[in-house]
C-alpha cells in the first residue's frame, strides 16, 4: 500500500473565505441572469426593465427565439446596436447554450459600446428545455419540460 495520501480533488484548492466568496458571487450575479428569472420577468407583462437580445445568425433565429427578443448577431453589434437598443435599458444577451460563447462576445461588444448588459445562462437551449414558449418562422412552439433542467410539475425550482 502506498504511503502517499490521496488528495481530495474538491479541496485540493481550499474554498475562499466567506467574505471573498460573497463578493465573488455578488459580482457573478451582476453579470448573469438565468433562463427561469428572464422568463418570470417577461411573463409579468408590461415593461420588464430590460431587453432580450438574440446574438445568433438569422438561420438560428428562424429555428427558434424568445418571443419579443431583438435579433442582432454578434458580428453586427458595433454597427447596428445604436439603431436597435437604448443605452438606458439593460440588455440580456443569449446564444445557443452553455457550449457557445456568442452571448458572452455580444455582451462584451455591447459593454464596450456603453450598454449595461447581462448574459442569460443556458441560452436558447435551456429556454426550450425548460418548457418556455418560443417563436420560429412557422409560429409559436413549446416543448415539454426536460426534468433534468427544470421541475416538470412546479412553476418554480425553489432556487
């Protein structure tokens, strides 16, 4: 038997002090919104206080997008943002999903132009997987809620 003690991979680097952790997570929430929170804010009706921006291509937009979202592909942000967005209204960007950083790139481009911006975690993938209504070029659709991403029988995940 080896005399080398196994290192716990989770605690190989010690957790941050509680005050440092609180500061980190507070900052993280300033940069991110999740799909459920965006959907809840939009469902209330009226002005949610932000605009949702789909940063994907036209072909992707046609496959499905959040109702009411503004379509502005990331590459076009520098030349078209001012014609489509009001700098006094925060923007929530999204792209395909967690494996895509298009929303991050769009958020960066918007921030560099002076917009207040958050990125929607999960993107369109999680919007659809959580069972929220979306639009395609053929009309509105909704998929069944994926039980691995959201509670099937409850309106709120409790987090």
